[in-house]
């Protein structure tokens, strides 16, 4: 279903009588069979199972699965499901301190399996919370079920659309990071258990 929607969006954005430009194309970041194009950061467990990326905490530290490629401006579409109680997130403009799972730069779009914990909010770059969803948007997340996440990063303008609802539309007045990897997170504490699938990106930096 989500794949069909992306294709419809793709064709709708391409004017007739010319080939699409590279930055109008949605590209799959996960083929459902392996983690080619991704690197593990930290010691948590990441594997492909039943066409899904399964991230599971095996320590009490942070763990990440980051793209090999860096992205500056992009639209990202994915589906996620929180299996355990630990929270997660989708980082962007990410960099890690060499040899560690310590984030040296980057922001994250929050993912949390509990209500009123700001799924769709933006956190990071040493500034803690940047923006929260409004109170009515705290109830958009599907608990114990699949969620559709559409994330847009264009310069210092960040948009999170969760299950068809725009929960955050924010222009950052003091951005600190502008380029880096995209990373799926398992939060510290040993409770992380996350599923991700149908991950597509539209790279706006390609010319």
C-alpha cells in the first residue's frame, strides 16, 4: 500500500513530456533481504527477518543502524512498529565519535511507544528538545501496530507526518548540523525492540 502511494506521488510530481530529474525519484533504502547500504554502530542487534529490519537491545547502551551514504536535504518514508517498551528515533545529519556509538552531531525525529512522549518531535544536536508535537498530535501514534512516517528535511525546515497527520512543521532558527547519515536508533536502557520496513528516500540534494 505504502509503495503504491509513493509511486503515485512520484508520477504526480513529474511533469508530462520529460524524464524525471534525479531528485524526483524515490529510491529504496532497504530491499527486505539484507542490510546492504547500512552500517551498525554500537553493539545492539540488527537483523533482517520476514522482510523487516529488527533492532533489538542486547546491552544497556545506545545502538544505531546508519546509512552508508550521507544526505543533506531529503524526504524519507518508512514504516515502524514498537515491539518493546524502549524508545527509538530516526536521526538525520548524523555523525558519531570515531569508534563509539556517541553522537557528535545530528537531530532525531522521535519514536516512542507510549502516549505523550512526543513521537514526531525533534531532539538533539546538544540542545535536547527542539520542538514537540501539539497536545492533540500526541495521540496520532499507533501503539502496538505499524505506523507510517514521512519525514522532510529541507535546509533548516523539518516536517514530520505521522499516519497521515502533520505533527511537526518547524523551521529551526539556530541549526547546527547540515549533512550526515540517516540512522535508526535503539535507546539506551536495554528495552529497545523495533521493527522497520518499506524505507524509501527522495534525495533533494541530487542535481
